[in-house]
C-alpha cells in the first residue's frame, strides 16, 4: 500500500477540554488522580478492537483505521509519560515538539500489525498509568511548556492527555 492521505490535525484551543470537557465524545474533566485508573480501564477496549478482522481498514480515505488510531494512542501514552517525567524531575521543562502527523507517516501506521500494536499499546498504557500514579499531591502543580509556549501543570497535562486518548476510543467505537 502506498502512503495514504495524511489526516491533518488542527491546533485547536486545547484549554477548553481541561475545563469544559468535550461535547463530541462526552469527556468530563476528572481529578488528575483518576487518570491512571481510566487509562487502565480503556486498555481492554483496544485489545478487543485490534483483534477484529477490520482493524486495518479505514472507514473513509481520510479517517484512520482502528490500528492507526491505536498506534497514535500508543505513541501518546509514551510521549505523555515522558512529559510527565520531565515535569516532575525538572523545573519548568520545555517539551520537544511532536508532530503527530509526521510521526504517523514516519512510522507507517497503516502498515503496522494489529497484534504487535496491541502488545505495544498495552505496555505503553501501563507505563503511562504508572507514571500518573506516581505523581505526589505536591507535584500536580509543577509546570512544563510545549515548544509553542503553552504552559501545562502536571494536573492539566493529565487531563489534556486523558481527553486525547479517550476521544480516540470514541473515534473508533
């Protein structure tokens, strides 16, 4: 298969999901201390979804297949575990830029084996859940910055992250 159409993402105002939730997927912002449990709760969904015969099929040319979404979620799990580690370990770290569309193309999400992705997603999900579980109450307000200057605390990063991965469960359901 040749490189499929890239699905462009918009850099929407991300703050609304942290405070107001998301009407499209029904996300309600939780206490950041709930994030780890909610990540673990979604892992069986992905495990089951990646076993289906249509796991690699795009429902439309510009809509990712379940496997492509799972690859993205796996990478988000790893990315945010690292960003959280930086927030806890350093004073106001700046995160490296991450272009999710370039990552999808570079890693050829559309060619990945759903069984392999399932295993990798499970490991990455547990890693991110453990990272959020390890945050002490005194650390939730520690800041970090994206390369575009957007400031997060460990707490707002947790909620923003959770919306991203839960929204993709909605996308695939």
